[in-house]
DNA sequence: CCGTATCCAAAAGGATACTG
DNA sequence: CAGTATCCTTTTGGATACGG
C-alpha cells in the first residue's frame, strides 16, 4: 500500500482540478482574452496590419514590455502573424490571422452587452455602496 | 505658470488613462467576468437558485473565501440576489437577477468560440513551442 | 526601430483558523 | 451553516535601462 500524507493528497487533488480547469475551453479563452491588452490589440489590428511602433502609439498606455509580451503570446496562440522587413531601420508588422479575425465577433458581443448594460451594473454598484454606507453610519449612531 | 515635475506629469497622464480605460465598457466587463470564478458561478446559477453550501460543492475547487468574495461582488454589481432565511441553521440562497441572466448568452458565445477553436489555439501553441525548441538546439550546435 | 533584461509594487487568490 | 480574519504565495504588469 502506498502511504501518502495529507499534503500529498491535497496536492494531487489540486493538480487534478487544475487539469480539469485547464480543459474547460471557456475558461481557457478567458485566460487568453481576459488580460489587460489582448482585446485592445485585437481591435487595433481589426482593420489592417500595423507595425510595432504604430501599435505603441495607437494603444494608449501600453508599455513596450506589455506590447511585446502580449503580441508574442498572441502569435504563439495563432491569433496574429509577425512579418519582419530587415530594412534599416528594421520594420515589423503584425496582422490578425484568420483565427484572430474569427475572434472579433466574440469581442463585439462582449462590447455590445457592455455598452447596453454596464450602466446598470454601475448603478447597482453605487446603490450597493450607498446602502453599505448607511448601515455603517447607523451602526455608529447606535454605538 | 504652473510648474510640474516629470513625475507629476506622468502621474497625471496615467490617471487620465486609467480613467479612459475604466470608461471603456468592454474592458469593464472583462474585468468583471474575466476572473477565475464569475463565469463558473453564472453557469452554476443559470438554472435555479442555489444555497451557499451547494455552490461550494458544485463548483469544484472554489474556496470559501473566493466563493464569498465573488458572490459579494456579483451581488454588488446587480448580477445575483441574496436571500437569507434566518432559520437554525441559517440558510442563504443566491439567485441570478435579470441582469445576471442577460449575461448568459454572452458567456455562451465565449464558450461556443472556445469549443470550436480552442484546439486550433493549442495546436498553434505546440507548433510555436516546437519551433522555438528547434531553434534553441540549432543555436547549441552552432556554438 | 524593435525589442530584452532586471527590478519592483500591487493585486489575485489559496490555506488555515476562528465566529455568530 | 455561512461566513471572517489572517497570512502567504503566485501572478501581473509597470519603470527603467540596455542591446542588435
């Protein structure tokens, strides 16, 4: 019989769960587009290919590090293609692949829901925070 | 003339950008559903209301802390409603609001794209990593 | 021009123990 | 039963400096 400590069993269970989670396709996609820049880059590249320096200017606030990192992982996942022109100075263009294009409708659906309903969310948020505030003050008075 | 240091100007620019980013509805929604548990909970609650302890069991791997935290922020944002039955022992049920329900088609679109295309993404990923590995070995040989 | 490398701060999230 | 509180690790992403 194999002896296992509680820790080992937990590690094992956790590993199995992580595996299950990684297999859930929707979760994987959210890991992919849920970060700070991927969606913005998809949009920035939706119409035409762009060179690195243009993206750096067109996407407000992105740092060189994050631009490179995000573009690399998008390339790795087959969402963009990277074309190098070894001129002087060097020029690199990024373009959405077919797979990348197929993702645009999805982000459109997300944006559409957001532009319709996000105000409701923000209202709910304010109402919730106000109510919380009231309760706090009430607690203070009764104390 | 107002004198400002470079640091102040950067802070200012950054603040303005954060504001712009916060105003982008799509980005806000991704911040909302892009976390580890929100989508899973939306699905778990899609059919019928569930009590806290059921959710804890039905959603594999979620901790008490994250369940409570996620449920709270969903409630704050008007996606779920919370009903307390002060019996002994106490009972708390969570139910999707109308707003929460309206989000289900969105996560369906995400899941749909994922179940169709995620295998392509994984293939691209492997191909990319393999190519990278080949290059590494080549570099070693030439060294 | 197009990156890489390094360091660092903030945030997310898990483990565990405790409470009304 | 339904949480809170605390501690800790991991991940994310920004700032800065340097390189081909």
